[in-house]
C-alpha cells in the first residue's frame, strides 16, 4: 500500500500575528512547517509528501518534498496537491494542515 501526505500550507496565517504567515514562524527550535513535515517524513508508512504553498512562498520550500503552488481557497489548494500526486500510485492520501505541528504519530497509522 502506498501512502501520501498532502500538507496544506498555502494560507497566510495572519490571525496568528507575527511578521509572517504562521507556518514560517519559529516554534521552539524550528519553524512550524519543519515540525509538521518532520512527523510525516519520519513515519515509515508515508511514501510521498506533497507540500502546497502560497505562490509567494515557493522559493522557501524545504528540500525533500514535492512543493506545488496552492489556489485561492483551501479546496483549490487540496486539488492542486492531489493533482501533484497523480501517477504516484498513492492508495491513501492523508491531508493535513501545516499549522497543526503536534500531530501524534497514531493519527498517521490509524486506518
């Protein structure tokens, strides 16, 4: 079984305050986006990671993931991420919001 994680990070996160979108702000010793990606990257079950970013943030995409530009809405961003997974053979797609960095590994393994 092939599992893909689609991490939606195309929002601007202005309600969080700060100098920029919340996914790029530091939480502890790393950015929010780094914490979230680490949970999925470390899990043996996840074969592909697609990160959907705001068009203005594409140059900030971390290495090791497929990054695609998002749309004007969350639904459009998810659709862009799903399109990027076309041809990967993913049987299961886990869709997660980048701003939820404390996802327990059990959420990834649940069926």
